[in-house]
C-alpha cells in the first residue's frame, strides 16, 4: 500500500512530465472542448448577427425538424452501411496481409512490400481523390480501359448509385490497410516463440500454428482496433467526410450521402446552423453510446480496460 508521503514524493517526481503534457491539454481544451459551447445552437433559431445570447430559444424544435427530414434515415443507413463494411475490411485485410508478411523469410522483399502498402496512408484524400477521379473515369480512366480489353462495359464508379459506396469502401481499405498491418505486426512480436517450437514438436503445421497460436495472440489487438473503430462508426470511416466530399455528386446522394456531408450542406451550404448542429449533436451522442458499449463488451469478453 502506498503511503501519503510516498504519493507526495511520486507527484513531485512526475511534475516535469505533467508540465510536458500541459501544452497539449491546453490545446485540447481550446479546440476540442471550447467549441462544445456552440452546441447551444441546437436549441436555438441561431442567427450570426444576434449570437448565442440573443438568438431565439426553440427547445427541441430543431431535433423534430431533423427527424422529419425525408432523407435523414436514408443518410443514417448510408453512413452505417459504409462504416460497418469499412470496419470489417479494415480488420480482415490487414490481418491477412500481416499473416502473409509474417511468413516471408526474405527480409528485403518483406520491407519493400511493407513500404509500398504503407505509402497510401500518408497521402491526403485531396490528393488521392484527384488521382482516383482520373483512374476511375468512364471514358479516359485506366481502370475502365483495362476492363474494355476483356469486353466489359465501362462503369461510372463515381456517378453510379450502386458502385459509388462500393468504391468508397474499397478505396478506404486500400488506403489504410498498410498502416493497420503495423499494429498487427507489432502484436506478433509479443507472442512467445517457444509456443511455435512446442507446436512443431507436437507435429503442428504452419496453418495449425497460425490458427491456434498466432490468431489467439492477435485477438486482443483485433478487439481493441474494433472497439476504437466503433467511436467513428458515424463518420463513415476514419476520414469519411474528406473522402466522400471530394468524390461524390448529386446523382449519388441516395446511396453516398452521409451524416457529415449532410451537415456540411445544411450548415455551410444553406446556412441552417441550428439544424446542422442538432444533427451533429445526435451523431455525437450515438457515437458516445456505441464507444461505451464497445469498451464494456471488450472488458467482458477479453478483460480489456483503459486503466
């Protein structure tokens, strides 16, 4: 048991560390918690000329209006569908690639592949959207030109209601799976090598070793990444807004419009600040509930906890 003098001594020892954190905490308070004061707009008929203090208070009227929008539930469906499929892909693909990379014995080849698959993660969606728009063009795009060689009709990937969400899901997975493999490769280093040696002595082949040793070793990390992803499920991915906003168009709103793009159009496009704030508040509450539920499930199933 730690005595009071020891606690005081420990606190004094850690003062430099707390001071190092102070700038980050101040920035967090200013840019993350400070703007939360603007949530009051969700309960007002906000006017920029009147400000928070003098805008008319309307209570829950903005929330009733939001829930009554003809395309609101369609947007929720699009967001959840795209997010869930992205989460599944962002876990399955990196795990498979990690297992394949782990089997490579040629160090130079392994590092080359790692560098190639990591690279897209460091490119912004502003850059990638311009590249993908050219690549996926139905008339001049290299993808459609390659398809026509095999007699397949060109597909308007970014202008077709069916293909647009599929394109968003696949391009997000392609961009981020390399970064995901870093986490899982790091998790592999924590697995005791003697377990593999014992499995070999018992006659287990590579597939059985992967199934009975590697996968259970990766399970806590997979669960952690899934739980963290639940907090962004209403963002349609890690950078869902940047990705979709830079590549969508009115003809794909029915299947490609998500919560953040709707908020952008209502808030900045139509100057309906109160309505946009109400939607954002609903999204934040649901995200908080999902993240809390995810941590609860993680603690119950794998004894994972933050502290």
